């Protein structure tokens, strides 16, 4: 598996340069077509150093940060429902789960050390029978 990242390493809570608003309220996310493409490719997991794998305005941030919606509309020159329609709300979460593809969010740590390298990835969650998500230790094994 090829590891690539557009990591937000400088935003991490453990770093002095952390920026919680940028990390939690202004993170990027793929368009639904990207998610569908990855499902069609039968990827085994999907992850990133993001608060959510969906765009921040395609999750609950859209409701509790109307100022960001206005800012987004001003920058794009279009209504948010035209570029991020509600029919695609939390698309990544729902479609990856439906395809049984685990999502690994908030992948901080030393991502830059393995960016662009071939690695094996192990994710070791707590044992949580019937749970839908939990913290886990994620490790990159370099051959």
C-alpha cells in the first residue's frame, strides 16, 4: 500500500503550532466521486490526519458554524448547497461504512516520516463488541 499524505502535522494538539479551529472546523475532504472511486477500487482502509474524512462543511460543523458557511459561499461565489449539497452530507462516512471500509481519522504522529513510502499499516483498536468507532493505535511498518 502506498502511503500519501497532505498532513496537518503542524496542527496537532501536541505541537506548539496547533490550530484547533483549522483542524476541527476547516479541514478538507474528498468529493463523493473520490470516495466512490476508492470503494470501486476495493481499498482496505481510508485515513488521514483530519478531524473527519468528510469535508468540514459536509459534517455537523455546517450547523454550528454558520459564519464558515457564509465565508465559504463568499470564497466560491456559489450557495453551499450547490457545491456541497445535502444529498452528499457525510457521504464518506456512510459509503465507506456501507462498503465495510474502516476509516482512520486524526492520524497524527510521525506521518511525515512515512509519506511517499511503501508501508504496511496496522490498526489496533480497543476490543469493543458492537461498537461503531473507538480510538486505536495505528502503526506503519516499513519493510
